[in-house]
């Protein structure tokens, strides 16, 4: 097989198409089913496409696609995969439906609040496409559990919202030889790619390691426009369907970058890294792993934590600590603890917030908080390194305060 810099169906999609046709040496699938009259009518609009036809529709019916995460990206991907007639759709997620999800996670509704996301999503798909088999796993994929699950599917769509899961899924797909349709979304921006080792780069070729905790904000911290999730999750569904059908040019070797505010889509070429420690050649990957280990950052001082209830008692005492909110203004507008001073995390990082005028004397105890505690731990670590005698982080952040001290506060 000869690959061009911009692989097309003959080089990339053809491999999955061959698998669906049961070609010897490929990943085997059940025999393609015969399509009855009702099925032909249901899918007639896409069967009319020369790239699909009856053979392509049967190929979709024989395919197995796993969607990791039934959230903002997973919702539209799941809906369109099921609607297109993918025979088996797997869903893996460990979360429950929350009120804050409904702004973008359109596979769920208000009646599903508190319900496991995999159950809610499966119920929606079965109503939408009763002929589709839905397989659910209520768990968070880890480096240990991902390989066996990924190996049971033909294409994986990553709609997860955390870096450990993303990298675990990538590594498992590399080992299983399964293409990974990946995306990431934040605020109005997004990225989409198909990582497929052996045909192009894997995730680690382009992003070798996840960022340090707290360095990149999550959607829960920075926000996201729900419709951007819809647009990007739909692109993921298109890529997965192309791979199964063996048509078009998959996003292998290209990183699609979306700016929702400018309404622009740009494709950036990306290449496989021979030194990649997951999909690279063993000798060069090992050498790269040694250098990466040597460059590992040194951890900072240990950060003490305080529970919400203990902090509430301290604030009522005769010598209360200074309470510091390290979050940006949009988060503070949603909910804040009364009496806190504001020194944002970026001001700790730059040093601009490390002054007596902002934090008081270095001998005065300070307790810092954010949404859940990750960013406040970083800020506290910086303050301790700068000479503050006592800097602690509120365990669980403002969400723990709202849960354990003041339930009247909003959450996000």
C-alpha cells in the first residue's frame, strides 16, 4: 500500500471498507445483511448517493462504532451515527446527566436528570433508530481498560472531556490498529482529526504529552457554545461514516481547526513522528522516552487543603484567613464566596498578584479557591514558593462550598 501526503479512500477508507466486506486479513465483521423494503425506504436519501448505495448501506449495518463520551461532542455524533444506520453503536461514559449538560448535550433531556448518560443516550438512540444495536459501558476508560474495549470495534469516536481518557483511547487505538476520530472543543474553538497509526500520525505524534493539570481550562471553567459542539460532533460523525464506507479523504494527516467566532475552518498538515513513543520505531521511540523523562518538571511544594466546613468555621473565628478567589470574572459572576479577595491565577503566574497590597502580609494565612480545587492548588504552590508562610487550597472548590456550606448558591 502506497500512501500519499493527503490520503484518500483508496489508501485509507478502503481498509475499513475491506474489513466490512470481510476481506481476508482484515478485521472481520458479520456478513452484510440484506436490506428489506422498509430499510431501503428509511435510508433512501443516502442510498441515492453513488458513494453509498445499497452496498454502502449494508456495510454501515455491519459496522461497529464506539463513541467515548455521551456529552457535548458525543451527543451529535451518536445521533447521526444511529440515524445513518450504523449497525452497532457502543457508548462508554461514567457520568450522570446534570442540568448544566443540557445546553449542549442534545442526546439528553430534562426527564433524564440524574440518570446515567449511557442509559439516557441509549434510550434516545433506540427511539430514533430501533434497528440499531446499542452497547453501553458505564465506566471511565483507563489505560488498563481501553485496549480490550477498543479492539472490539472498527472505528472509535472520541468525545471525552479529559486528557487521561483521550490519551488512553489513542494508545489503545494504536495497538489495535483502529482509526480514531478525535476532537476537542473549548469556548468557540475546536480541533478535529483522524489519528490512525501506520497511515498517518497518532495523537501523541502531534501532542506528545497531556498538559500539566490546571494549565488548560475545561469547558466547565472556560465555557463553550453548545452549537459549536453540534457542528464539530457532526464532523466527527461524517469522518466515521466515511471510514466505514471507504469514501472520500479522511482527516488523516490533517488537523482541522475551527474558529466559531470567525466562522472559519482551516486544515493544518500534520505528520507521523518516527520518535513517537507509542507508534514510532522502537529504537527512536525509546530514545525519545528517555529524553522526555529527563525533561520532566520538578514538582513544587506540598499544598495543604482545607474542607469547606472547616474553612467556614475558621472564617467565623477570631483570626480568619484571607480568602482568595483565583477564578476569572465570568466564573465569579456565576457564583462566589462572600468576602473573598480576587487575585486571578494568571496574576499568580506572572507574579503581579504576589504583593502585600493584594494578599496581605506573607505571615497572614491565605486560603485560595477555584471551581474544584486544581487551579487554587497551583496558585497556593506559587504563593508558598514566593515566601507565604501558609497558603492552602479549598478542597473541592466553590462547588464543595455550595454543597456543604451554602446550598443556596448556584453551581456550574
